[in-house]
C-alpha cells in the first residue's frame, strides 16, 4: 500500500515537471499565478499618523463596466440634460392673514428647442403665480403655462433658454410587462436622480384628480415625491411615460408601485394644444353605471357586461344621437341610480364592460368624430351613430 502511494506521488511530480518544461512556455506558470493573485490589480498604501500606521490595499485601476452598467450610464448621460426641476410658488395666508409663500417641487422634460416642457398638472397646480424651471446645468428660468389638461393631469410649460436638449419620444402602444425601465427626476428635491426597474403591469387607475388613466404603466422603479412629471424611459433612453403617482399606503415614499401616464396619451393632448389651444377631449356626455353578471341578472338585462346609461347631458353627443337615459329610480346600497336606460355593450365593435373602456375609446378619438355605439334597448339590439361632443372636466 505504501509503495503504491509513493509511486503515485512520483508520477504526479514527474507529470508536472514534464508539462512545465515541455508543453507550457517558459514563465507561463508564474503568469497564471500572477493572473489569479489577489494583488494583481491592487497595491498597498501606508498612511502614518497619531493613531499609528494604516496599510490599505488600493485598486490600481478602475474595473471595466459590464454591459448592463454601460447601458445604465449611457441612458443617464443621454437624458439628464433633458430633465428639469420645477418649482411652483403660491401664496397662502397665515392665522394673522399675512402672506406666506408655499412651494411645491416636481420634474419635467424638454420637448423641443423652443423650450416647451411637459409635466404633471398637479406639479404646477395650473394657476401658480410663479413657476421656475432649473436645467441640469443649474441655470434657472421663469416658465409660462401654455396649456393644462386636468383630466389627464398634464401641463405644458415654456421657457426661453438657449441650447436645449429635447427628449426622444417612443411609442407606448406595445409595452410589455417585464420590460426594463428607468426613471429620472428630482425625488425629495434631489436633482438628477435615476432609478431602475421593470414594467410590473399595464392597468387603468384613478389619477390624482379621480379621473381614469387608461393603460397606465405600473413600475417598481422607485418613484417618490418630486419625481412627478419626470420621464419614464425604455432601455434606449426614449420616453414611454410621465411619472405621475405612487401607491404608497398612506406613506409619502415609494412602496415599489408607481404609475406613469403613457406617452401616446400625452402626444394626443399635445396635438390638441397645438391645433386648438386647449384639449378637445371627446365624450358621449352620459352618466354611466357599470353592470356585472349579478346586477344584470337582477335587472333582467340581455348581457352580463356593459354600461347602463343613467342620464344623458342635454344637448350632448348621446342626447343628439337619441340615446335614452334611465326612467326608474332605484338604489344600489346607499347609492341612488336610474334604471331603464339604454345598455351600451360595444363601441365601434370594441366590447364595453366599464366606464374605463369608454374612456379608452374616447382617447383614440377627438371631439367631432363619429362612432357606432351598440346598445340594447329592452331586448332589441341597435347600432347608433354618435358624433362625439367636447367633454367637460369629468365627462364620460
């Protein structure tokens, strides 16, 4: 047994000697040792002082960035000059009726060389007497409000400044859950902050004013107070949305659930600003009641899902087209409703199951467009052409 062990050791030593002298080039063994040595890319620096000597191991060179880091850095450097910090100042009154300036902060991004900036309406409050925009180079400019859309929580500002860097807008129609996104803004006043995450979901939510945000982009990228109005970006640094609000569970900080308005919605609003000077958001001009299977069975409706017309606005789109509102008073819990009106189940062939479905269709049209509304009037199914009217602040 001992002889076998001795022979094995001799064989291993002989093999190593043969390889190092005949197969590996001279110095290659020492090169391998150096390559994997922990001291290869570092050196020791000694600092002396009252507390004694400190011998620190210091890297001799910055390590190379990996592909993902390189992309992160590229997106940040590309978009940062286009992101602005917005401060709005309003005047309140204290207990003694003295004037007290109050400031709010948010973010925005530059759309063109003419100084147009897009942000949230709640950032500027629509009527703030003084709005100041600070660029990434720290220069500050007074801004004018060029247009507001309270329903979509959007505001268009303009500044007079040279050498502006506009963003590039993407198409937000085909976004995918799991897609990587970046947010750049000024959370808590910390300018130039970038966070990263993914698209967590695409869903309709209620915005700060209570209006529906259709196909809102839900993300786990950290969004905090001050991020509002800033851009949500894809991996190419193109804007896919406007960061708008967080689901914070009553805490004013990120809980990993933030929402952004799709950029295509904003583009439609910008087109209205350019053509008409205001938003011509279309509307059926009805008061809707969403119907599900249980309620449909109770009322005796011919379809499990749809929207019941409770009221039509006099002179509005539905009224002019001859749609009928409800005639019978009833109650759902403590909520009074009107039954007996037309039951909407589709618009232009698209199934309608909720008021948000109607809002989604409206966002694809403009006031003055004609749509085909499919209804049940009693048990009779009808297609009615409706020319859309211009909505009020909360119309559907």
